[in-house]
């Protein structure tokens, strides 16, 4: 048997008067994980998120779109139900996403912005296609 520590093995742990004992919560906080690169995971996710590039319409497609909007303008008092596909630019990176909504058209403003009942407003410069809603 090792007799080296027999003289001190039964002694109480010394407590210094100028330091109060730590609570278990404070002691545990010393060993909490530390994120040296905070925000790095979110930055990787944002970089990996894909966006689409906006399609540039040909002249004949633009003319067809303008005819469709003019037809809607003539029937605006009936508040027609339409299906619109438009480009929504991404606020954080280049590109965006194409969205398709089916909604009731309430108004077409002077700047060619289409105002819908539920979907809000869509600028005609962002519209890819507009069709009467099939019922």
C-alpha cells in the first residue's frame, strides 16, 4: 500500500476566503462549447442556396404579354382571375426565383403594375406570362 498521501487523504478541501465557491451553473459554463466561427454555417448555407437567372423575353413575347395586359385592362371592372408567372429578385444574391400565382386582378396601375387580391403587386417588367385562370 502506498503511504505517501495517508497524512492528507482525510483532510477537507481548502476554501480561500477571498473567493466564494462556484455554483454548478458557473462551473458548467466554463466548459460550454465555443463557436469561434459564429455565422459560418449560415454563410455556407446561403452560398449553397441556388437562384435562377431572369429570362430576357424576345420582342414577340413582349408584344404578346403587352396584348394580354391590355386585354386585362379592358376587363378590369370584372376583376378577372388570372395565372401569372413572374420573376422575384433575390434580396441577398444575384438572380431570384420564378413564382406562379393564381389570383384575382384588382387593378393595373399607370406604371403597368398589376395589383392582386392576395398576392400583392407585381411589376409588369418582371412578368413572364399572364393568362386567364382556367376554371
